[in-house]
């Protein structure tokens, strides 16, 4: 019986494989489906095999970026972000954290309130790790919200300024072929922090939830049934996490851009140099489904800047525009110049397509974009 038809069989299958299929294969099938070259059965089979095990996917999108950034901020046990569920080490880490947290509550001598952990400096350490790893653009929103909740003012311009001086130090899909398991095998967050610390790019005078700053650069393991931490010496795979003194790109993975339409965020870490400046006529839509329909009619087989309006938080809650990337990827693969402008979002999925997303202020974006399209077509 095909494993997809029975939940219990599917779970057993997924736990047997820690990585699943490659990210390149996922993209290939999605683009072929968008082009009508494979059917829904092939797409569903690929998607089911892509979710390889309980926990998050191996793609470096929003979920995995959350884990990386919060560990960098000192809000998790060192080296724990990407330890697999249903393993002895994950269980031991959970038990360890539970006991530690219980011993740090108000009224105990180990009391460590959150206000001492989440500070301006720990927040900036998280932003720096975000930029150095080429993480999800959703965090240009998330980090601002975390900061506000802590009474700290963080802006897009702050993130953009930091991106000018923080190099890209990780190559994880969509920034490279490796997945999050490979990132963890290369030393994970502790190795990334070690590399950043060597370049004097982190605040050292912070107070993590557990231990101290030096302890954040250590990896956990089980020894006689107990969790022990060993200081990481650096990257264990220089193709995934840059070796000492090396960088994959001299600046960070995220840019804030401004123009007559407003302000937007661009994830540049996976965009090739020759694709970073696109001049082409604009084609305007109000949803990703309209883009899909136009593509199937053959109307997008040309140089174009796809503009998608009315997809911000006020218009419709700012959904993930997942349908766009396979379509735009096919247009680019066919040899055409293509880019995206939208008030919507694509998180870590914008990949190789130059995409100006989160465009704001939202209330006047739609009107300006329609004018822009009429002026350029």
C-alpha cells in the first residue's frame, strides 16, 4: 500500500529518513507542475516526501529562521535549535531546560527575568545572525514586533544599515544547496556565532536565558545519559558555514529599498549578480491566482516585472504567495528578465527571483502601482 494513504505508515516512513529529497528536486517538480509538465500526483508525492520527519522542514524559511534567531538571542539552550524531535538528545534537552527554568523563577537565587535577556544588544545579535545566515524576510516584521514588545524601537533602516557591514556566512537553501541538517552538522548556530564573534560583530555583554555568552558557542551531546556541552572550534563544513576569515558575500542577505512606490524588503542572498537589476514592462495583478491564470494562458512569456497588489495585512491578511515562485522561476529559466513587486510576502521563499516585498505604506501602494504599470507598459 502506498504510504501516503495511511497516517501511521507515513509517520514511520518519515522518521526513517532524516533529510528527505533535495531542495533542487522540490523546486524542479514545483516548476514542472506550474508549467503543466507533471500532474497533481507527482506534486503531492514530492511534497509528502519533502516533509521528511516531525518538526520543521529542511528549507531555510521562516520556521527555521525563528529557531536560529532566537538561539542567537540567547533564548534557547546552546546548539539546540535543530536537534531532531524524537531523539534521545532532544528529550534530554527538554528535560534539562524544564529543570533549569523551574530553578530560575521569581523568588529563587537564580532568577533571570526575560527583561534581562531580551535587551537592545541581544536583539541586535539576533538581527546580525539573521543577516549573516540569509534568513527569512518575514523577520523584518517579526523582529520589529519582538523589539516593540520589549519596549525597543527597531526599524527597517536599522536592519538595512547592519546589512551593509554584516557578511553572508551561511549557504543554506535557498542561498545554497545545503539543507538545515547540513547546517547543524557544520556546527549549527554555535559555529555561526563563533564565526561572527571572531569578526567582532556580536555584543558579548549579554545575558542569555541559560549560562553566559561564551556558552552560546558550544554544542550539546549525551554522555552517560546526561547533556554535556563542548565549545565549538568553528565551522565543520566550510561550504555551509564560512571558515574563519572567509565570507560568501561581503554584505548581508537582506536589503531595504526605497522609491516612489514606497519602501520594500529584498532578499538578495540567493539572487545572482546578473539578476539584481531588472528593467522590463510591469504587469499588474491583484492576487497570485490571477498571475497563475495569466501564465497558463501564455501571457507572461516575456521580460516583465510582475506586480501583485492588495496582498498586504490590511487588504487580506498578507498570505504567503507561494504560487508565484515556481511561475517566476519558469519565466527566468526560459531566459526572460523577471522580478516581483508586491505588498505581500514570500518569507524565505523568494529565492533566486529579485523580489521587492512587504511594500508599504499599504494604503497607497495599490494606487501607485497601477499608475506605475500604466506609465511603463
